[in-house]
C-alpha cells in the first residue's frame, strides 16, 4: 500500500520515517521547535510518519492513518541535525 502513496504537493514517493529520524523529530517537537508548513505548532510527538524520499517533507501518521494534508506536513529544514 505504501508504494501507492505520494506527496500530494510534489508527487514525490514516500517512505516510513526511520527510528533515528523519528527520534530527532520528536526531540525537536518536545522542545517546542517544530511547526507545520502552515505555521501551526506541533505539540505532540509522533509515533510514526512518512517522509518524501528526497527527505524534505514529513507527513504524520495518527492511529496508523497517514495524514496526507499539506497543512499538516512538516518541513525538515527546521530540524537541526536531520539527515538529508
């Protein structure tokens, strides 16, 4: 099923966030340093996420359902130490 999902904006293929990537993201969320692309603060750490294969955009997965909305996506440029 994952092979069918793409970024709704760029149409880039997606892959699951790795354990290390998720840890970096959640540390930044816990520190209050993460916003969505629409500017909303991300307050709750993620249990899972999907990331574009180019490593630029993360889509949260909530209750095992990918939230594929542009407004809910997280740009990785704001994440210090995030691998690209």
